[in-house]
């Protein structure tokens, strides 16, 4: 499908309104020929012939045509505007839904500002085309044709003289359309880039302020702003070159009428009333010529916007739900990786990963930064598809499961905590918006978040800013954990979820997780040994491979990477003795 067929698929829904608008536009174009004709009759048959009895009827006819035309003009503008808003609504809704279906790889390639530009500026260009440009071009083409026909009825030679400007107008229109399209493409690209830059800096304002980077960011913004300004100026140069030509051609018609038409009146080849009549049709010729340049701009702006939106819309996600995806009532939570490898951008991220977990078990995953820990969970959630091997849940390849059903059975507290600009209750209940407040509170208690939420001015009704601004890192992590727990998932993934909380809070959360262990398979990605020590299976990763696996005691006994990490975090003091000392210290306090 081409971008324009895709656009017309939306317009087709409103074809009745569009046809009504086109019909009304045609009627108005026909009625526009009436008043100039009556004006000529008034000059010849009333003023020159002194037949004043005709005047009241002709004036009444002028008034009726004017009023009727005004009413129809209002009506067709309402029709076209309604259709344009409908097209805009449907298209924006369709594109937004498609954006939600895209996978992680899509968002890794795209900038947020670019996607926002598709939904705002480009959509508005399409709405403007439907609401104004379609009827304006059609109406003025009709006016030009009808005016020429009426002038031919007055005098053929005068009409042919008027046609002399048409080849020049057509040539200039063609040349402008060729030059203005790349100019608009540059314009839209620079606007998207500027939009993306501003969005990124507003989102990262804390980092900018923390590093006193305001002046640096101002300079970068200035460069982006200058690029957009230059693109606008280059586009305006195209208009500057051609629009005066269209103006000259339109005024040339007036010159032809005044000189040659006046000469014909003197020679009595036409009457004075005929000259007045042709002069009345002159605006119907002038207006299309004067506006041709602007319409070319609007049409090219529309074409560029449709192509950009469709290019974004037509990108198919690599991760799709199968047409016959299995969707049981609730997954048990058995997980198995069979020789799983994942490669992206010609780089091996994880290689030959194999392990098996039974439902209700807890798996700890540790390793250095970039070892591939989060990638394993992304493959389990099917945010990406494996390059080779299989990820099985309850014995079924995740690629054969219904995508949304799979993810609905997984609760995930991500490493990069994102909270919406909503209440705390709304953020916790995001996965189950129809749940009761008591369920929200219970999840918050399990995540050790209830006490600090109640301490806030509005409690659970407290509005948190975008990305959770106003809360500490540990508070955001606990709200994220509560959100994951509330789903009552079959598989729970905690990706470095307790890194920003103290040891006491972490111990409390681990105690709560043990209560749900029989019903839920838990994956804990962490850097602290304390977070994974009690896991049924611990995976140690390095450079995308599992280099060790086993229980805490088994791995410590092996004396490998895990044992070294354990010694680095706790020294030579046995972990059990360290915990006993902490307990004695708390008792003393």
C-alpha cells in the first residue's frame, strides 16, 4: 500500500460528507457566475437603456444569490471541517495503537521527539489539507473554468487573450512543486530533530542541572534552532521566487481586460455591460492564479507529512503474537532456556544459555555490568526474540504463546523505574486498574511502601511527577515492586529492584516474597549477594554466558567468581555470623 492509498482509506469513511461538500462547492461555483452576469445586465438594460423597471427584480436577485451563497459557504466549511477532524481522530488513533504494538527494537531506533512530531505537526498538516486545501483547489479550478466559459460567451477573442497566461502559470506551478517538496522534507526533518532535542532535555533536566550543563545545552539548542531556521528560510526562498510571478500573472489579466477590453468597447465590438460582466469574472480568474503557489506549498506539505507518518506506521514489529497463540487461563511458571543465544547489531549479547526452573522456585542472577542479565529477562518476556535456541514457559515456546497473555502473567519491576504522572494508587494499580484499594494497599505493604505513602500529604492520592519526580530512588523502586506484585503474576522479575533500599528493607521484602513463592516463580537480578543468597538456583553471568550455577553453598564451595564476589562484599566474615552480629546490634539499640 502506498502512503496515499493509506490516507484515502481513512478519507473513505467520510466519503458522504466529502461528496456533500464537493456538491455544495460546485453549486457555489455555479452561483458565483450569476452576480457578474446580472451586473452586466444592469449596466446595459437598466442604466444605458433607462429601463428602471427591471432594477428591483435584479437587485433582489443579487441579494438572494449573495445570501444563499453565504449560507452554502458556511455549510460546506462545516462539512469539510467535520470530515477533517474525523480523519485526524481515526488516523491519530490508528497510529498510536500501532506505536503501542511496536517492539523494543523499534523504540531503540526512534527518538521520542520524532514520534511526537508524527502525532502533532504532521497530523495537523493532513487535517489542514482535508479541511481547506481540497475544497479550495477544487472550487478555484471550477471558478476559473466557469469564468472562462462565461467570457467566451461574451467575446471569443477576449477570452483567448485571457488564456495566454495559462501556460506560464502551469509551468511555474510545475517548477515550484519540484523545488518545494525537498524543502518541506528538510523542514519536517529539522522540526523533528528540534522537537526530539527539547523533549530529551526536558526529560533529563535533573542531569543538566546536576552537571551545570545549562550553557552547553543552550549552545546545542542554538545549533538545532539554527538548522530549523535555515530550513524555513530555504523553503521561503522557493515561495519568494515563484509567488511574485503568480501575482504578476494575475495582474496581467487585469491589464489585458483594461487595455484590450476597453479598446473593444470603444470599437463597439462589446458593450460596456459586457466589459463590466467580464470584470466581474476577473476575480474568478485572478484568485486561482494568485493562490496557486500557496496551494502547491500546502499540497507538498501534506504529501511530506503523509509519507513520514506512513513510513513510521508501516514498520512492522519483529516480535509479533502468533495468529493461533495459545492462551491458557493462567501460566504455572515453569521456565526453561534451551541453548539460547541473542545477537543484535552484529554483536553477541548472550550465548548458549541453558537452565531450567520449576514453578515456585526463586532464581538469582548476578554478574558484572553488561553481562546479559537483563537480556535474559527481556527474552523471557519476549521483548526480543532469540537468535537461536528456545525459551520455554510451561513447556511451550514463548513464540507460540499469545504475546499479551504471556506478558499479563509476568510481573516485572524494571531496572529503570518509570512512574506515570498519576496518583501513587494509579501507578500501583496500573497492571490491574479494576482492583480494589485494599488490594493496592496490600501490595504496597508487601513492598514496604505503605508507611512512606501514608506519610505523604495526600497518601495514596498523592500525584507523582513524570518519571516519579519528587520521590527518592528507593521509594520509586518500592512502588514499582508493588505494581508488579499486584498483578499476582505466575512469574515475577525483579531487575535490580532493591539496589536503592537499605538492608533492613531488603530483608523485609525478601520475607514477603517467600510468602508468594509457592505460587510464583521469581527471578532476582542483583549485584548484592544478600539479594540472591536464599535462591533455589543462582546463575553467575559474564560476557553473555553462564559461567557458574548452583545454590549459594555450592558456589561458595567452588571458589570461583561468585565466591570472590562474596568475599569482596563481606570480607572473610562468614555471612551467617555477619547476620547474627546485625541482629545483636539492632537488639542493643
